[in-house]
C-alpha cells in the first residue's frame, strides 16, 4: 500500500512539473513567434525546492 501511495505522489509531482515545463515552453514559443522586440521578460513561476 505504501509503495502505491509513493508512486501516486511521485506521478502527481511529475505531472505538475511537466505542466509547468509545457507552459514555459509555450510562452517562449509565443514570444519567439511575435516579431519585434519584447520589452517585458517572460514570467515563469516555478518553485525550486532545495534537497
């Protein structure tokens, strides 16, 4: 049972990370697709955990 819980937790974490990555990549693609210089930097919020 414990193993199953651990696996579920891990998969949830990886899903969240993947979603954040996908969002960041999409934003970068969008900024590259827009011609001309962009003044604002692309905000990407991803919390880094130590450890």
